[in-house]
């Protein structure tokens, strides 16, 4: 959700930034949202996976869905910024994930990831389009087993433009990160309107 400026071809883009040391998804606990201060709301999570200043995607709630910025991440919680407290008790079906979902037509530009060290457990890091048109239109954009090539850093920009004009498609990122490597992930995209 950080507006970055311009890349080498003078195209304006934005980034979803995520850091942590666990899997790229978790669930909210069956607990209520807690107001902490003027614009900070505490959400209780089932696993401490994300660090402060990460951008996370919340799904399945009544009032907190969407891309949210993590202000801080004390043990068992993520604190997000929100203009007003809205009462809601979450269920364990409510999820916290990593995704590009600007809610407007967009172009996915690519990603960069750096790991504290190469993982040893074989598991796939994936980027998948969750198509608004339904599961038959979901597409795997990228996959790699970081342990196979002892990957510590990866930069990927597709050869062709990846355009999502309806504004409802979501690019989801998944990685189990069993070895709990610290990571820094940048997902780059550009709004088309």
C-alpha cells in the first residue's frame, strides 16, 4: 500500500510490503476487535507471522475485509489502523493473508523477496490469481521451491503484462515457510484508473 513513485520506464507503481518469519497466512481468533487508541484496532490472530509495517489482506469478516497496514504486532495480535472502531467478533474462518487486491483495475508488475537464509524444507512459494469469474479461471502465475536452488533472493517480473481490468481479481501469495526464515517481500502493482 506504499506509493513508490516511478520505475525505470517512468511507470507509477505501488507496493504491498510484508515481513515476517512464518507462513504467509493465518486466521483470526474467535475474539472481538479491541480498540487501542484513536485509530488503532487490535485483532487477535492464531499465529505470530507478520511484523510491524507489513501490509496484510483480511478476508471473511463483516467489517474489516481488505488490505490493511500492520501498525505493530505484539505477541498474538496485529494492530491495524482504522479511522473508527467497529464492533465485531471474528470466527476462525476469518483469514489474514498476503495479497494484491487494490479494489480497482490493476496491472501486476512483479515481486522481490529476500530471505535470511535459504530454506531446507521442500515447499512451493506461489502466486495465484483468484479470479472473480470463479475457480475455473484461477491461474498459477509463479511457483518455486526455494530449497531446491538454495534461494536467498528472488526478483521476478513477468515477460508479458498481467492486466486485471475488472478490479475484483486478487493475486494471492502462499508459502508455508516451515523453516521460519525471516523474509522481506515486495509485491508491485499499478492501478489502471
